C-alpha cells in the first residue's frame, strides 16, 4: 500500500491549537490584520487534515522575528469635530487609542488594523456626536462605559475567542451615540450603510 500523503494526515486538537497560537504571534507582529486573524483562526479550527491546516499559514514565515522598527506609527488619536471623518485601513493599534466626536460623525474601522499587544484599550468619547466602531466578528471586543442623554449599542454576534487578543472599548458619551458593529467576514467590501442596514435587520428578525 502506498504511503499516505502528509497533507492528507488527520490533525489533532493540539495541532489546531498550535496553529492558532502561531497565528496570534503573527498578528502581534503586524503580519495579519484583525480580520485576517479571525478568518484564519476559523479555518484552522475547522481543519481536518494537515493540508488544510498548512494553508492558513502558507504565506507566513515559520520563525517570528521582530520588525517593529519598520512598522507604521501607532494610531493614537482620531477625532471628528463639526464634520464627518472616516478612519480605516492598516491602522496600528498599541496598548491604547482614543476616538472622539464633537458635533460630528466618526466611522472608526478596525477590521484592517494590526495590533501588537494582547490587550488594547480604545477610549471612545462622543459629545453631541456619533461614533461607529467596526470590528471583525470573532475578535474579543469588550464594550463598557457611561453614556448620559445618549445611546451605547452593540450589533452583530458576540463570538469572541479566548485565544484572540482583546480590544476593550471604553465609552464616555454625553448626548451622543456610540455603536459597535461586529462585522461578519461575508460582509467584506460592503459599504458602512449596507453593514448597518444588514445587522439592524438581523437584530429585528432574532426570535424573542
């Protein structure tokens, strides 16, 4: 009988956990965005054979090396005052960041952000303004804080994982609206308006 191809060998739970740990290190080194990390972890946990598990790491080096000197500057402050601001792209998050709106609207999209700490705190301040935070589904987004004469709302499925870094969103609102949108992977490329309408519609159709 011919020897079985290595790619066809069944993998164990320990193999999957090792792959997820490697992906987490690549995320912290800036090689993966939050959304890429979430998607690849999903694929790793579903993998049944070695070939499927290898594909989630095929474009990543085996050894993780420090490349902080070549990274972008950290995204510390993002504000919208008397206007509409969109902040997105390969933002670099470190241990903390601040997003604020005063009499304006801010779309703060973290799906393509990189993160180099196991925990990042994003402080969101809204004064007579609106802030929308977009995170990929599957990332540990923990939301808390205080709002006065305003709204703090969470949308989408809260399916964080213990193996994923935490993004803690701390809210301070006065007469403002702060919404956190957990965006499914299949909405990649959708406009913010489509994301909002879709997740709002999903909530209305939930049982109970």
